[in-house]
């Protein structure tokens, strides 16, 4: 089933997942968000996702990371340190740039994908938020754009999915190798599974995750 043939409920649920994953790879979770994911509406949503066999293994990792005996504030500190090391340069040679250019141009940033994604955003009458310091080929930008395209039954969604499938396996494998928390390793696995299982994203009771 292609992105443009999804029924409205499934499209909405996919958009929720793409936005959630975009946030996961854009910034470390706040203590408030962690609390929701551990025991609030977010926890119910993760449980619904985990019920789908294609997502079960990834969700096991995510939920295990969230089940830490640390309180939300301390877990948030731990995950922030891990995020900074994984994605913001504090990990030295182990840092992983969540940018398409880095994975399609031998580790170099600001290559052709930046121009191509800028053009696609412009063609969709979209732009990066004021103050955004990420490049247009950042994973989070591409996922949010994918959510927008699917929600509008835009056939360009299929091309963007194909684009993501080209570079995400390498990035996600590296995340798994470097992540010591299990949270981002699980999120990376969930991302790959969701790209290949268009109709398996369940509707949450509340959209506050």
C-alpha cells in the first residue's frame, strides 16, 4: 500500500509517529515528556505500538530504557548526556550526524541533499522555523516533511520515503552500535520498521505524546 492510498485515520497516526521520531532525533526528551511516556498517554501509545509484531522488538528497547529506576529528572539528565554525545559532537569521533549528507557523501555535511531538501520544502510552501539551526537534510526535518506530504496525499511522499530508505539503514546501524541507553537504538529500529509497514500504526487514545 502506498502512502497516498492510506485512509485518513492511518495517515494521522503515521504523522504522529513521524513527528514523535522527529522530536526524538532533534532534542533530548524533557522530564515532563519522559513522565508521559512512562506512565501517561504516551505510555499507552507505546503499548499500542508494541502490540504490532513488526514494532515489538523496537518498542521493547524503548520501554526498557524508560523503565529505568531513575526518576524522570535524573533519567532526563542521563538521556541528555547520551544525546549530546551521540548527535551534538560531544562524542568526538563517535558522534553521528543525523543528516542525509553525512551518510550519502562520505561524512561531509552540507552537500547536495541540503539543496534538494530546501527545494522540496520551498515547493511545498514550507520553510524551517525561525531560529532553527538544523540543515534542511536533518532527519527530523525530513520526517516532519514526510508527515506533511502524507497528510496532504501528496505523491511526493513516496519519493521522500524512498530517499529515507537509502540512507537510514547506515545511520540506524551506527546508532545501534553507539547508543548505550537503548532509547535511540530502539527509536532507530522503530523508524526503519515504520517505513516498511505503512498500515500497522495504531491510533492512540490521546494525541499528547
